[in-house]
C-alpha cells in the first residue's frame, strides 16, 4: 500500500458591487470585491445576463462598466479563478430602469438674430421628463451660456460653430445627453462705394464696395436715397438728386443664407463750378500757356481740369491735358477752339469754349565761318526772318557755360578738331520765338612734329618730320635750327628729314618751323641729346709658369651704366661677351707665352660703345733637370753631372687663390 498527503486549498471568495438606480441609457459600473485567502485571483469572468460577457486577466483591473440597451432585470454572474486554479462564482440581479431619449431642434443661423431651441426628447417607456439643462458652448455670453428652460432662445456672441448640449432627466433620475452643432454665420459685410458729394441734377452711381461686400453671396439689394424717391433694387443703381442738400443713403442686403445687414452714408449735394481761363500769346512752334480762372460760388474746391486744345495737327494724346495750367505747342498758325471742363471735389463739373489765335513764329537760322589758322575761332552770322514782326533779341549757346546775346557774335572754342551743337534762339516783337541748332565742327589747327635718332658722340643725328594735323594738309616750307651754332652754316636746313653731325656731346634745342598750303605757320621745339662715349680701360696680371692671364675691368660709363663688355684676347679664340648682370673681370688661358693684342669694347645704357686695345705678355715657364755623365758609379769615385734645365713651351698650370683677386700658389 502507499499513501500521500493531499493539500486541499480553500476556494476563492467571489463578490462584487454595482451602481444602483441604473438607467437603460447609462453605463452600470461593476466593482470587484473578490479575494483569495491563500493566494491571489488572476482571472475574472463577467457575464452581464444580456448575452454579453468579458474576461479580465491579472494584472488588468477587474472593475468594468456595461451599458444595457433595454430596461429590465438582468442576472449578472462573476466567476473568479485564483493562482491555484480554484474557482467559484457569485450572481446578483441588476434592475435597469427605462431612460429618456434626448433630442432637440433649432431655428436661426445668423449672428445678429436670436436662435430658438425646441426640445424634442421622448420618455422612451420610462417616467415623465422633469428637467432640462442646456449649455450653448458660448462662454463669452456669460450667465446666458446655460438655461434650464425646455425651449430656450440664445444670442450667440460670434460667428462660429457651437457644440450645443442638452441634458434631460426623468422622475426616476435617469438622464440622457445629446449634442448638436449650431453654425452661426456672420451677417453679410456691407459698405457703399460712392462719392459722398453729388451735383444737383447730375446722375450719380452707387454700388456696394466690393472690397467689403461679397456681392456673389448677396441675394437681394435694397437702396433708399433719403429724398422721398422710390427704392431701387439693382446692385449698382444710378440716381439724380434734384435739390441741393444732405441725404441719408441706405443699402440693405440679404445674403443667400437669409442673413441681413445694412449700412448708410451721408451724401452732400453741391453746386456746379463756373469755368474760365486765359492764355498767353500763341506762336507756332512755341509753348502757349493756358491759365485756369474757374471758381465756385460757395468755395468748393475745383480738383480736376480737362483741356481739349482743338489742334487737329497734334497727336491725340498731345491734344488734351489734365493739368490746371497746361502748355500746348501749335505747329501751324490759325484760330483754334479750346475747351476746358472743370470738376469740383464733389464731382460737379461744367465747361467753356474759347477761340485762341496762334501767330507764325520767326524762322531762325545762322551761318558760320571757320578757318584752319584761327585755332578754334568761329564767326557767326544771324539770318533769321519773321513774316509778322521784327526780331528784337537773340540768345546764343556755344558750349556749356558760354553764351552771347549779340546778333552776330564770334567765339573761340576750347578744343579744336571737335564738333559742337550751337543753339540760337531768336524772339520777335510779339514774343514768338524759334530755335535753330547747328552742328559746328571746329577744324584742328595746323601742327607738325619731328623725331630724332638716339645719338652718341661721333655719330650723325637723323631727323624725321611729320604732319600732325589736319589730315590731308601739305607742308610747303620747313626751316630747321639744330641748336648748334658752332657748326656754322650746317646749323640750319630746309630739307625734309635732314641729318646733322654734332661735334660735342651735350643737349641741343632743335627748332622746326613749318608752313602749310594756307600759309599757316607752326613751330615746335625738342631737346636732342648727344651722349658721351664710355671709356674702356683694363689692367692684367700674368704670372711666371701660369698659362692664365687675369684681366680687371676699369671702364667708365660716362653718364650711363655700362651694360655690356666684349673681350677679344688676340689669340684667335672666341670673344667673351659679358652682360650687365655678369662679372666683367675675366681670365683667359694662353697656350703659348708671348705678346698678345687684347681689345675691350664696352657699351653703356645710352647705347654708346667704345674700344680699348693693349698688348699683354704671357710669361714663360722654366724646367729644372740634370744628367749623370758617368755610366758606372763606384764607391769613393767622383761622379760627373751635367745641367739639362730648359724653358718649357707646352704646359698646364693651375692657380690657387687666397681671395677673389689674390693668387697664393701656382702648380704646373
């Protein structure tokens, strides 16, 4: 046999509570009260008795809510299971009362109108409805935002959509709540666009201001003009005020939503102006000045002027003006009918027609004379004519800042070989004027120039003359002065492109006087420089038993830096050319001793060259040697020697320097 201990766990204890006086349209709240004496409950199974259930698993909260669709008695069962798997259940009866159903309607959607609310709630099988609580979702309305009336009214404070709430309750305490959105439309914005002044007997246009009024959303327009005339229902009516005075004009509009609004404006009906003007003497081609003298009897300001100059010869845009005091230019003489229409600040207007006589203007012209030798001087001759009056004044403009009021002036222009727009304005006795502008070209003056070659002493200087201006002119005579009186008769020349030999260096003032085919004369001077030649000089050092000769440059540039040295060593070798960046002190190796004629040619910065030649001597080298005359050499016997030293003709030597110019030793 066998035995085991069996542990018997106690059952969990199910329990729950629920809200009382439950209504069909209100949620029933169930609160779990279950417990386990040995562990914990980890599962709750709720059966609400209406065919629905729900299961809660730990650690979820076991408290639940349930909404019963219908009134009646329901058996609710709660089954609990603890952590050991033990289970138990409990049942309770829940009574659900019939609750009312809330509903309402409303009338009105315009902000400036009262909205009516009508309760349409039903008892839904329950007891009678005993209370209504309204919230209009309009906090700006203050204490008027709520109501307990069954069918209240409310003025909303702004155009918006409001979530209006109705809560009803019956005698059993059951309630129901419903929300409806109530959209409030702003009344249509409206404004009048029209002049606030009108003219007696004038047709005046009225219309809604489309910057304010959305005319597309307006269903009807109703205009009243405050003068006893019939209303007009057009959008943009025309109206005539027959009497001077002040009138209240009102526009009432209704939009497509049925919302209305109105606006008014005061219109002052004013008088018409009295037009008048004068004009200055009219001249063909001149500006005729028109002066407005219009007025009003009551002092109302005239703000607009419209002129028609009656000039069929003018372009359409030039035949009119809106200036108060305009000017107009007539291109033909004659009589013109000029019309002026004036309008006041109130829009009142009237017109006047007046004949204007236009006189022929003088015909301005002038001649002028220029000459090559005048160097900018021009003579002017007035040739203006006038058919209707005499010429009384002239005004010339030559160049900026230079004028004359003479009839026939002369003027020297600041620059030659240039054209100027010369203007002449002439006035006749009637005040008519005309202007002529001619392009006056001032010829360039006669001028020559010359060039000369750069010259070194003992060279010939060559001159090249040239015509500078005017182009195409001819030189018929040249006279040269070379500034070298010591050359006697050779100091002058009448030739083109002459040459001259200067015996001494220095600066010479050369003068050229030229005459052209118009006998105009021109003189020009240039300084010609004859440069000194450089002085080439060198010294040398030749050492015994040294095949290299050392040359030192001691040349002088005479006013300019030496830029080149050319050495010729007199032994048939190539020349050495040293530029200004090199060292002119050179060395040269001679294969044989003896005399050589060395030349140095130097060139300075002026391009002048000179040559210096000098003989040099390359020293020979000695070789020490001896011979043994006895072929047999014995002890204690005299030995005979013979000297065999000689001058070495072919050798190579190397010099070693202690510094750049000092030789310490020579090895051959």
